[in-house]
C-alpha cells in the first residue's frame, strides 16, 4: 500500500481511462480520483492534447485508432505520461510490442481486481508493471530472434488474429470500425510478411504458435 503521507497528492490524481467497468474499483481505492472516459482512440488523443493527466488506462482493442497506435501517438505528444494497456489478447503476441512502444504496464482484462490496483500504484510511483510471465518473455526476447508475428505493426496484430480466427474482411471492418479497403490492405501486407496466400495458412500458423486455440478449418 502507498504511504499515508501520499494521500493528499492522490486527491488530485486524474486518470484518463477508456475501459468501462473499472471506475468503481478505482474510486474505492482513491476516494477523490477524477476519471475521464472516452470511447475511441481519436477522442483519447484529443483529451490528452487538451488536458493533463497522471495516468492513462487504455484498451488495446478500440474503435478507430488502436491502443498501440494511440500509445505511439501519446509518446510523441507527452512522452512522460504513463500508459497502462489492457487487453484480452494473447500476452505473448502483444505484451513485448506494447512495452517496447513505451507503455508503463500491460495486463490482461481478466486479471484479478487487486492486480489492477497493484499496477496503478507501481506506475504512479514511477515504476513499470510487468506480470512475471511477461517479464520472462522479455528476457527470452533479448536472446531470441523475433518470430514472424512479432514483426507485425500497428493494426496488423489484431487483424492477423481475427483473420486466423476465421473472421471475414467485412466482419473485421465492422469490429474495428475500419474501411474494408483498409482491412484488405493490412491483410495483403500480413500475407506478404508471412509469405502465405490463404487465411487457412494463417490459422495453422496461429495455432502452431499458440496465438489462437484450435478451430475447424
């Protein structure tokens, strides 16, 4: 727990968050916290440009600009502003990329509530929140060459996972609020990087690397 002497400072704590459902948890821990909510990446960037925040808690998967793209933009606008990224995606696929992009922490949305508070406290104290399993992965990445899926950038990891899961271009377009032509362009780049030609091949790759569970091909 934080020292009692820091409670005055925390009265002025402002957290910009996108993920619904965490407000009460944060308010229970920080009684005077001020929370601003937005629903997409563009609004997130706009709020950060216009206001000062102590912490950003952002969803990796949001309409328009992805959490990773927003993170990269935030680091250009306010490089010292800490960002905690939440995700439902496989940790091995995103964690290293997010942390290398400058995030102060990365955690799964399904983590226990006390883990969120632990992460917030660590980040506000100037440290990074890195779950033990991700820390081990980071150590491995220092020694091991990147796999193909770790070379994907921006929207590509999300689109890759959705394609491998059997989603159509139209479904992905609707899910991510992107033009179908944009999704198609990303698909083409992914296929080129992987030197593959069909979605079924993407699926087999994703299953082999434990990015998705087995599905019917």
